[in-house]
C-alpha cells in the first residue's frame, strides 16, 4: 500500500496518509479495486485520498466498463464522500487549509501492510469498513461509519 506525506512549507502542519484496500461493490459478484489519488477535500479540510476514476480505454472487463459508463457522481473523497476536491497543481502542490500557503506532497515507497478493506457503492459512497482476518475473511468494523451528510443509502 502506498503512503504519502503532505507538509505545509509555511505553518509546518503535516499529514501522513496511508492507503488501504478499497473496492467498489458493483453487484453480488463483481468487485473492482478503487484507484486513488491525493486531493485536498474542502469538507474534511485536509489532504485525503480521493477516487481516481479509470479511463475507459484502460478497461477490458465488460462489467467494469458498464459501471464506468453509468457512473453519475464526480470523483469523491474516500473519507467523507464529498466532491469539493482540489488536486495538486503542475508543481505537485496543494493549498494549505490552515494558512493558504503551499503544501508539498511526497510519496513514500515504504512497504506498509494494512488489513483494512473498505467497500463502496458504484457511486463511491462508503458502505462498510472491514478488517481482513486470515481465518474469518472480511470482518465488519462496528459501528459502521456514518454516511456522508445529506445522502441516503439506497438499495438499488
Ligand atoms: Zn500552512
Ligand atoms: Zn472529505
């Protein structure tokens, strides 16, 4: 799993991010690993991992292609589900929520093992957080995380 360190050059506030496995549950039988990217979330007011929707041309699986073509929501923050996101500029910098100055992002190739596995709807909304157990598979973490405000879970 990848890790990132985001540090403001001015106020020195630092965020260390560690990615873990996340999947879309597209149907009873189809899951798709979520690709992520660094973004600044205006709702979380911090640096987060956000969805990176794949390019159609990179997809060979028919079910996943169908999902991508039907996808309605813009990419979401994987923490809160918000869509008010900013991405690093061409210099790889984000704006600090505290002081407005530049935040520098560094990727870290250090190997981090995470047993966390979170599930999301096809529209990128969190539906379940799990810890992978060698003997019991995905074990739900209770209580379930709250849904993003203003959005309702549907059983479509
Ligand atoms: Zn700052
Ligand atoms: Zn957020």
